[in-house]
C-alpha cells in the first residue's frame, strides 16, 4: 500500500520523503479549506499598508493647518484643539423622502456651514485678512477631507478584521487606488491653500478676470463681482467670484439677477468652468457645448436652469479639461494658457450666436483663490 | 479628534514560522531531488525539484511581504513660478512664487520703462511623468 502511494507521487520511500509528501498534502488541504481566509488576510495586509499612508496624509493635513493658522492668524492661544474639533465637523443633508424644494433646503444647510466655518476660522486666526480667512477655510477643508478618507478606510479595515469577511474588506481594497489618488490630490491642495496659490478649478474665474480687468466691478451677489464689458460690439456682463481669496461665490444668484434686471433680454449666456477630463485627454483642452457648466452639488446649476428656462435664454458651455488632482492643486501652465484659448472661443460664440448691440452673460465659474480681477 | 488607530504589526511570529517551515521544506526537497538524480531516478528528481522551487518562491514572497517596512510620506518640493509682465514695453520676469502674489496683481515697477508691472501667471512646474497623464 505504502509503495503504491509512494509511486503515485514519484517519491523515494525514505522517512524524510514521506514527511515532505505529507507536508505538501497538508498544504493542499489548508489551501482548500482556508484559501478564502488567507486571501482575506492578504487583502487586510494590503489595506493595512494603505491605511498607514492615509494616516500619514491626515496627520500632515492637520499639522499644516495648525502651523498655517499660527503663522497667518497669530492667535493668542494654541489652535490645536479647535482644529481637531473642526476636522470632525459634518454637514448633514436635508431629508430626501419628500424631494420638493430640496435645493433650497440644501442651500440653507451649506450657507449655515459656510458661516459657521468662517466664524471658526476668524476665531482661530484673528489677525487673518478676509482673503486669508477664505484660504484658511480651503485649507481646513482639504485637511478635513484627508481625515474623512482615513476614517473611511479605517472603518472598512476594522470591520473587515472583526468579521473576517472577504466581501467587507474587498469593498475598500478594490477602491483603494482611486481613494489614494483622491487623497493625494487633497494633499497637494494643502500647499496651494497654505500659500494662496491659484488652483486648477479657478480656470473659469481666470477667464472672467482677464476679460473684466480694466472695467469697473460691482458686487452683484454673495462673493460675486460683475463688470460690464464691451466685447465684439455686444455688452457682456462678465462675472466671477471675488478674489484673490479662495471662494466660489454664488454665481447662480448673480446670473439670475442679471437676467431678471434686464427683463430676460439676454441673447446668450456663456458659462466657463473647469471640467473633469477623461483619462487620455490632455490637461487644458478646451471644449464647447450647451447647458449650465457649473460643478459642485448642483444648487447654482438649478437656479440658472430655472431662470434661463423662464426667459428662454440660450446657454453655452466652455469647459477647460483637467482631473481632480489638477483641479485642487496649484494651477498648471496648460490651464493658464487654456484661459486665452477659452477667451477666443467665447468671442467666436458671441460673433456667431448673437447680433451687434445684444447683451450677453459670461460667467467664469470656480474657486478664485490666487486670482484677482 | 477621536483616535482608535489599529496598531499595525509589521511582522508576526506566525508568519515567521510559516516562512521558516517553507524554507526548510524547500531546502529538503532540493536535497532529495539531488539524491534522486544521483540515484538515476529523474522522475522523482523532477517532481521534487518543482516542489522545491515552488516552496522557495512562496517563502520568498511571504518573506518580502513580512519585511515590507512602514510606509513613509514623501512630499516632493514643488516649484511654483510667478510671471510678471510689463504691458507697456513687454518686459517679462519669471521668479519664484512669493506669498501674497496673485494673478492680475500690480507689482513692482518695470526696470525698463518704470511702468507698474502685472502678475499674468502663477503656475506650478510639472514633472515629466505627471505631464504625461
């Protein structure tokens, strides 16, 4: 019998040979019954390694936020405890079961959030100017995002470890490369916000800034400035968020107000914004389209949609392509150069789509940090 | 800030034991393979050699996994350039970004025509690997 089994494995009949055979058989049985568990351990180890990276990034965000607040705001007391409290802030969306009027409810929540954060920042950094308060708000936002990424991964890691469920840990393991990419983008946003440098998201604001520079500006909505600019024989109402502090303003309110104050006599509204590029597309590529090119949660887009529909104003979009990393980190040269290309496109759209003497709206959307007007 | 970070053990004794056993078995299988070849038994020799190589591959893989050091966060320094332009004479100056710079800010006077110059661009220099994205 032993000899037959031995022949089956092509082995010598020595004791050591048998030990070897049995070990391999044992290994086979272990893999058969515990294969999934071993796979789970492996995944946990991978997530564990990434979790440490997420923690390092979160700690870096916190450290940069504290040091910048100390440097810019010159507070009397140590702001560490306040920063730690801020990093745990949450904004809870309104109930969605009855969706009627949800945008107004959501806008209210975000307004309260914005006011609260600004108050906190002013308290933490009493010496900061208004532009610096806006930049610090951006900085704390990036640090908060890094904390959320860390806690999200930690949640699934801990849950996976507790349950040893392959499917729990797989959820986060599969998403890790994308989460890591987004976290790294927020890490680069820290630098830009610390120094008040323009970010890729401000591409639309840069276009508007270049168009309105030599003309008188008025504040038309919360944190939004507007200038009446003669362009290609038409009157262009050019608007952007008020810089150079980091904020996006309320362009939806501004566009609505301009259209209503002109009795709906707007020949065209052209909205310029940074847009998500597909992988393989070039950064700074300028494309055109129709519709309201305003990113974010959708409140401003909703307001503009309502108004342009009411007054039948044609809406055109000029989009400057970039990915998330480019959008929240310091502006790349390709994006700066794309602003001039976008201006040429706007002029062509105006020439081709409107008549001389018409009024048009040109809205430069995006975070205007590091961009004046 | 609530803190309950899972403590990450980079190597554990169970892993070390597995690696040690796998290595020992692989060495032994290699020895047995050599004995089989010397005894003119190539059939056994081949299967033992395959076992040995598989064992070495597995144990090396686990060893590398166990030896993986704690990750570090390396922040590469980023160069941000500010371009200042004199709109009157076209004089252009590119310098390192300084805190307080912003696009369309009027800065120092032009060294050529003494006109106020304007910051026309602030951008980061992108590494080649990043620019290929």
